[in-house]
């Protein structure tokens, strides 16, 4: 397939344009009502919410009762409901768990929650921001690990019903973005990603775009870098390419959501044909159980699975010695995904996953290099985008 120096001819994008039109028509047609989840909160609202928590603790002490905090159980599927238009959302009346100050099992966590609440209060009050890493290093011996801090911050966000950004806590982006995109950072700096080999860390704020026809979400950094080396963004211009370097962080998911909400460009995932890759795709499209309380800020149900499909592996006759046997853990993960509520509205996904389970093998995107070194960028992706080979 021949390409013009600055991208393919206009007719190449006809199927993509029809796909975009169908997505917009479906959105106008209604569907499930918007999620009632948490919304951005003003500084005054955040301060008042924290004060309310502390007042409850003080009242308990005044009654000579051991204070306790009620946290939503973010790990339970029983607290999740599914809406095709919004993904996984926290149920209106979900179960909670008590973090008690008089229990040996939870007293330490109770203290850590109050400690981080006090830090957040000072940040909001002074209109300053800190990363999760900053919070951890403020008292690393007390917290013990970064994972503990991350979990508590999400618990607090869910308990107060405000997004993390409203708590004045940010996270360092690990994702990368390239292609036809420009944006203005919060300090006014204008950043352009338009040069073919330019890679910019995923921003937390985005205010501009240049006529991109589609967004390609790439699972792995190695694949992302290979596509850049092959000048994929230039040859398929105008387009945008993003990677979360595996499981996406919050900023990467927020960016994908922002691009869809603001510009409604079709979004496609390029993941390994294995259970882990499918899991990552599901996070972009439908969200995760642990972050379901922020679903309406993070999920993009319009995302489509472009590749690598298990059926593509057999269709393209990828040599068997390039495939990897599914492990017991892989099969358990696959079975878990097949039981999730959103698979009921994705029969083509189910068929692909069942074919994978039946074949007992998985394939990484890099398996396509056996066909030719640049097969992914020059043949596989252009053909699938032109013919509408997504599900």
C-alpha cells in the first residue's frame, strides 16, 4: 500500500469517518443515563467534607465511643453495576467496611487515613499540589510503602465523593503520546506532538488538537517505540498514538477520555492477543472495579479492539513457534474476564476469547515481525484501519 508523504489519501479514511458518524449517532440516540458518580468539587467543598469526617470522629470521642470510618468496598463486584454507555460504576447502595480505631487489625489504617486527610486539608487550604510520591516521602516510615498511600488516597477520594484532582493530589505520568496533538500546560506552556518521532509524557491538562482522524492506544512501550521508528504517525497522519506502558495510569486514562469527550475521534486498542492485553483494553473501555467510583471520568465505551485479535493470528498463519502456550494463570484470567457483565454485550469479543482458550496459545504483537520486520506498521494496521477490521 503506497502512502503520500504526509499521510494516506483522503479515501483511506472513509471507513473511519463512517465509524465516527455511527458512534455520534449512537450517542445522540441516548442509551443508559449518565453515571451519578463523583464530580469535581471546589476547594471549599473538599475542606467541608474533610471537616465533616473529623467532626464525626470528635463526636464519637465525646460519647466515649471508639471512632470508626466507613469505606466503600472497592474490591467487590457486588458493589458494581454495569451500563454499556458508561462502563463499570459503583452501585448506589454499596456495602461498606468499617475501619475502627479500637481494632488491632485496623487501628493503624485508621491513623493513616486521618494523617493523609490532614495533609490533603493543608494542600487544599494553601492551593498547592503534591504527587502521591510526595505524600509517601512526607513520612515514609509511617506509611511503610507507596502502595499503602495509593490505596488510602483512592479510599479517601471514594469516601469524600470527589476526584483525586480535587484533593490536590496528582500522579506522575508514565504514559507517552505522539502525533497530531498540541496542548497547553497549566503554566501556559504550549506543547506540540506533531513531529513524527516526538514523544511527550501524557499531560494532565489538554486544550488543543489538530484534525486527528483516530486515536491508537498501544499496550506496550516497545510496540509504541517501534511504530514511531517506522514513522507510523507521519504515514498515517493525521492521527494520535498513546501508550500507558502496560496497565494505564490515571493521567493516561483521563487523556483518552478527554480526547473522546471533546473531539469524538474513534479510539482503537492495539494489545497482545493474551488475557493480560485484553484486561488492559477492558480498563480503557469499561474501567476497573477498584476505580468504578470515578467511571464517568475515565471510561470510553467507544473504544474498539483493533488488534491483535486471536483470529488474526490464525488468519495470518503466524508460525506456531512464535506462539506461547497459555499458562494456568492465563486460563484463570481469561475465565474471569468471560464472566464479567460487559462481555454479554460483546459477542465478538467472547468468540475471540473462546477461540484463544480453545487454541491454548497466546501471541504478542511482536509475533508479527516473523512475517516481516515492518509488517505491523506497513501492512497490518493500515489494512485493518482501511477495511474496518475492528470489533
